[in-house]
């Protein structure tokens, strides 16, 4: 495979796949709103979780429910009828436990959990986090669930879940993405090592916000661009962190995913050029330029070629950029995205012991090599092996599935199923869920002076 010529000619079909998943009417399991029945079902699901999650999620949640009693449980439901706040959080925690205990989409759920666990482990393991203290609020990977399709991929960060005593976040995907909508899986890096990591370190978000604000103000860009980006730092930094942890697949995946969602809901498979004042996300077009800028700064040889692909795709959807009601020039938009990406990736941060996010995690030639090797296997019918439990990571598997699905003439459904199968094998061997219940399996590594690898 030629790293200098990324092939994304199958992108329109991937966008159709996203659209079809977005229009899927699968709502997932019914909300467990009967207090007594919920406690019975939760108790039956207790031992489906490993001890780490029984201690960090199950036990505090059960204790909180028992202490509040049925009257307060029902009061929370009444006060939040749309389940967008406390009731939504309360029920989503229940779903995360029950879906594990009751085997909902068993294969896909285990695959989902493996991606989230691996991404968290990669950012928090001692190997990658040398001389940086553990996060202040959470060191355990989020627990996953399916549901609330209208929200798309989303997360309840540790700031929220700690209300119920949890020591882990909750990450959700629409139920349809257990079967199709492959590019949605590229968004998991945004949720897991984006929002969940940002909220786990005290002071990290305000520090990034100030760094971005100051960097943009120094360039004297007009139309309040500095304030616009800084006020959306949570979503902005999550995009960048996703790319640091999953490489260019996260960037092109998000572009295709946004197009697919817009196709489903507006009939136009394009990136939006308008960013309303009340939207916590930057406008889609800015996120495209941000992705291109972040990929260009990654530490692998194909970074420039991939960045050009992302930039060209973003330019295809360019029209009049209007941010918070103000028209912004294309030149300023692109320049600001470059500054924001560089600032987030390579600013020394006090909240990380004067280290940079791009130091803790990055995308290297070795990562691209593994992805390319996986691509040649993920699109064949050769038997899968337990060997996938070691030597590669779930982020590589998703990146391989996304980039292979984007290439000419591939069968997206077949690739999706192969991705799930490989991730399931990896999950079954994951020590966080195995007999030793190790929080960060990435800490268990032999430090080799030489690694023998085969040529591509």
C-alpha cells in the first residue's frame, strides 16, 4: 500500500452507510423505569462485570439507588421527562450494567468496550504517561452502552457520573451502530480520549482554553475567532485528541460521519458552514480544517498526504462561513484551525506536569505499518486468530477498518463484521475483563531492544 496516495474513493458509500444507520429506527432496550424491577435486574447482572467495574460502577450505583428509594427515583424521572439530564444519566448507567449482564448485542458490545478500554489504556498507561501523574478524577476506562440514537455517539464524563458515586464515565453509541454505520466508530476516539480524558484532569480544560485564546489573539484574527474557538474547547480538543490516538482515520472518519448525518437529516451530504452561537461544537467546516491541521502535525511519514486529503475534502463543501452570526473569511478560518491544532497538541501544560498532549500520545510510522498490515487481513476470509489479542491495539483495528472501507470497491458490511470479530477476540483476552482484572494492561510490557518485523 502506498502511504503517499491514500485511497478514499469509496467515501460516498461510507457516507450512505452512515445515513442509513442514522435513519435506522432501532431505539435500543426500553428504559428501566420500574424501580423494583430495576433492582432485581441489576442484581442479576452483578457478576457480568469484572471486580474493577463492580467496585467502581455497580456498587456505588446500587447504593445510591437504594438510598434514594422508589419515591425519589420516580421524582427524578418526573423532573426530567425528556431524559436529557439527571434522569438520562441515571438510566444510562443502568443500561450500561444491564446490557452487559443481559447480553444485549453481545459481540458488538464487547467490541465496543474493547475500543474504549484500549483508547483509555493507551493514554493512561505508564508507558505513554512517563513523568505525568495519573488523572485526578478517573483512571478506569468508561463503561459502554447502546441507546438514545438521536444523540449520536456521546459520553457522560466523570464529572457527571460521580453524582451517582461512579469512578468511570459512560460512553454510548446508537444501537444501529452495532450493525452498520462504520464511520461512527471513528468518533469513539473523540468521546473516550477526548471528553473523558479532558474531564479527568483538574484544570486541563481551562488551561487549554486559555492557551488557544491567547494564541489566536496574538495573531489578531478578526470576527471574534479567538473567543469562538476557546468557548468550544471541549469539543475542539476532543477532535484533536481523537486524531492523536487514532491517526488520520479519526479525521476522515469524522468528515464522512458529519456528511452522513447531514445527508440523513437535511438531504445534503455536506459539511455545514454555519456554526450557531448556541452550538458547543465548532462549525463542521472548521472541524474539517482542524482535522487536516492536526493530522499534518502527526509524527508519521504519510501525515502530509493524509492532511492534503482531509483539506481537499473539506474544501469541496466550502461556501460562506458564518460563525455565531458573523461571516468569517476562509483565510482566517484555515489559519485559526492550524493555530488551534498546534496549540492543543504541543503546548506544555501545567496540569500535565509541563508535558504536551502530543508527547503522551501520537501517531507514528509503526502505527501506520500495523494498520496497513491489518487492512490486508481485514478484507479477506482467512480465519481469525487469538494472536490478535497481543501486538496490536483496538485503535489500529478501527483505523484499519475505516481506511479499508474507504478504499475502492470494498464491501463495507463485510469489513464491519470482521472488525467486530477481531475486537471481540481482543476483548476476550483483555486483562481488565479477565482473571487478573488489571486496570491498565498496557503497563504489562517487555521493553525490547530490537523488534523483528516483516516487510510490507
